[in-house]
C-alpha cells in the first residue's frame, strides 16, 4: 500500500511538471504560464523530482 501511494504521488508530480513545461514552451495555451521560459525550466525540474519520487517508491518495496 505504501509503495503504491508513493509511486502514485510521484507520477502525479511528474505529470504536473510535464504540463508546466509544455505550457512554458507554448504547446498548451490558455494560461498566464503560456510562453514563459521560467515555467518551462521549473516544469522540467518538477518532472525530474517526480521521477525521483517514483524511484524512491520502488526502492521502498525492497526493504
């Protein structure tokens, strides 16, 4: 159960980061984040953090 929660949270964070990055790059329109370089960089960093959380979630199951 704990593994599923951590991995699920990591996946959600990764998806949010990808959406932020795509908005920052201008691929998704309709927000103040659209076309802003700051959000493309922050989105990438958030997505990487999400992937790290997913990796931690998989490592929790080995213990």
